[in-house]
């Protein structure tokens, strides 16, 4: 039996140097997982360490990684929605 794990971020908020920043990924993520896999999902958001202001609209600022039992199963880049001055 499979469960569909869905990670949809059309509008998420992340912190960049004490500033709230609306962000998105370009694709929704839908993964067919067994119950065991579903229970062992971990999501990690990594922001680029060399970000400097101003940050442009649609600038890549990091990535989101999805792990199952410590194995990377998906990764997608994170982009800003608006410019941050």
C-alpha cells in the first residue's frame, strides 16, 4: 500500500538575516511512499550562506531536501517571491 506524500509550497516564509522572505519552489512534490517510508520522512531547508542584500525577485536562496531514513530522495531549489532591499 502506498501513501502519497505531498509537499506543496507556493508561498512559504523563510528568515534571511533577520528578515522575513516569502519564497517558493518551482514544482510541487508528490511522492508515492509506503507507510514505513512515510513515517521516516525528514525535511531539511538549506539557505545559501553567501546571501547578501539586496536579494532579487526569483533569486535562488537555497534548497529543500527530503530524506527517508537518512537517504536523500528529493531536492528542489528555493527562490524568493519578492525583492528584499
